[in-house]
C-alpha cells in the first residue's frame, strides 16, 4: 500500500468542535475538517492532546468497547432482571450475537473511537511540538487499532479535501498497514515509560501495540473476517522481537495490578489515569455486578457463566483475592463472587431486597425472574474498590499489561515463531507460578495458551479479539446454543455513518 502520511479530520461528534471539554459522545455521527495550518480556527493542540488522553476513559465504562469486547465473548453476560437491565435487549444481543447496526452501544463506540482519532489529528496537523505529535500519533494508532479490530474499515481524509467532501475509507488490510507504519515511524521517538505512571504514551506501549498488530495481522488481512486465518512466521517473529524490546517484568502479586495504588505496578505498560475529582468510570468494574446491599453497593446487573468460572482451579490466585483489609472494608473477597455474601467484616450475612439470603448461584438465564432475580449469576470485581474514594476511585485503568505481552510471545512461538513450544512453556510456567499453580510437565499447545489468556486477562477487554484469532468466537457456548453467522466476526458500521457513499456496510448486515 502507498503510505499515506497524513490523515485529516474523521467522523466526529458535532459538539466536540464547540468545546474541548465536551464529553457527550452519544450524538449524531458527523465528519469534520480542520486545515493543516489551522485555518479552521485557533487550535490549542495541548488541549486536544489532553482530550485524546481523556478519551481513553471510554474504555473504563461498562458499555461501548468493554461490552463489545467482553460481553460478546464467553465470560460476561448481561441478563434482563425483571424490569431491569433490558434496555431494548441491547445487552443480551451481545452475548447471543443478534446485534444490528442500530445497537446504541455500537454507535457510541464508533463515535468515541473516531472522536479521539479526530482529536489526535488536530494535534498532528497543527502547530504542536514534536513530542506532542509523537504522542498523538501513538494515541491515534491505538484508537485506529480498535476501529480495525471491531469494525474492519476505517475512515480518513486526505490533505486538501474540502469540508463538503465525504471521508474516504480504508479497507481493513490498508488500515492495518497504515497503523503499523505509523507506529514503526514514531517508536524511536516515544519516551521511556515513566516510573509509577504508565498513562503517558511510551516506548513499551508502542512495542506492545506493534506486537498486538503483528499477532492479529493474519486476522486483519484475511479475505473473510470469520476465517480461516493464516499466520506468517515472519509476523510471529515480529511479535517476539517487539515483546523482547519491552522493558518490564511481572509484578510479584497479580492483584497489585488492579489495586487503588496500581500506578506503582511496573507490569502496567499503558493505562488510563484516574485523577480524583474528575469522575471515575472505573467504578463500573465493581458496581456493574454487585448487589444493591453490598459494600460498595452496585447495580445488580452483569454476571459470568459457570462454564467460564469453572476453568479456574480452586487454588488459582486469579480467581479470587482476599486480605484482612478487603474483608474488613467490603465483607467478601474481590474477583469472582459466588455463594453467600457478607457485610463489611465478613460475619453478618446479607439479604436481598425481598429478605432472602444474598447467595449468588452459578445458574443464570438471559431473562431472569422469580426468586433468583437478584442472585442469579456469579459476580465479578476485577479491580479492588478504592475504599477511600468509592465514587472517584484512584485505580488507573489497565490498557496494556506485560503478562499479555508474554502470552503474545508464547502464542507467536507456537504459531511458527522462534523458540517454539519450549519457549512458550517457559512463559506459561512463569505466569502459572505467579498464579500459585503448579506448572504442567507437558509442553503447551495453542489451546493451552488460549485458556491461559482467558484466565490471566479476564475482563481486560481482549476476549473477543482472542476468541476470533483462535477461531472460537462464533462457536456455541453457555447461553449461546448455536453457531453464529460469520458476519458477527465484525460489528456493523452504524446506520448513521452509511449516509457517506464511500462506505459499504460490512457483509451480512
């Protein structure tokens, strides 16, 4: 592909042009244009770079990208509970693969991602410093990666195009090539990761994202989005090279990556920083599942299925985490929660709103009613609630983690890269020891890596991507009894965006 070294404004939310601080991402899908010399108005590139960073908080929320990446997979479900949590079936549609181009979360994700591509372009194509432009190019690559992964196609504008012209669209293969070339161009200029703050674009994050792109290149370049996929050994060795270039190590304790002080974990390569007083969408990671009567209180919504929960050995440290302070503050371990729930202190049993024991069961259906309305389904807390700031938690949101990079390396070795199964075993053993498991005596297979990724990275936003690459996404599973149509390997382009004649709806929608 001829390298296009500039992108102008993309589809963006109409209100963003009026105010940098505008955060309403649920408006109509539009497109915009600002010239390279700023003729569209005075552009404060620092403000727009800040907006591009703040856009990463969209990954913290329970909706949009998180729902599309996790609820469409095998671990997370959003059952309707009586009169609650139906919302025109938008949550249930993800787990059972029945969504359409009118699903509001798909539209909101498209808007969110491309709004932030637009913010990055305002920095890149105006009078910013070299370092600001380097950071914006990395952030744009990250946002574009998610567009490529979720939607396949990606809109762009060439320099000199008029506001009256519609944006053009790259194919999935073209967009992948562009993002790889952009990251490779800026990698040397990205700064080293700052100790105790991985929220700034950095060289380790750049290597991670390049490894992720090369690992998925066989998927992104496939003639059919639903497979089969071919993985080139040269691409797999690129994965290994970029992982080897990351300067990191595993944290000694798994759950330190999700604590209120997780900014101190050297394992986190890139994060979305939470600043007290600026919101706290990350609280959805404990409130989305918790019952109203728990501490912290929740919204009694999402759950996991027994099939997924049962993959964890009882001794697997990643299944549940407890400490004296966690029990004192919350009453129950964090992680997966099943059985009787307790008040802070861990002694007094809790009841649901009808007076029945608050006892979470593994049995859950997509439409729940009756006596199990409030207790059906195993609940989850991936992040430790910030007891001092439950409404404005200090936990940073993890976007890239070194254990993921190591597992990418293990997978690449098994897909034809250097080191083969022996190299993969060293990595799997290292991760299992950290999880307090006894390593297997056998050499790992690709299926073993797939299962390990599901246990190590649960609810971190990678499950759909993994399931597609391993060709398991469309298969039947708990609460999804049939094989999905191949069209569901991609999400549809939102209906509003189809007014542009340059875009063709993804096949099957």
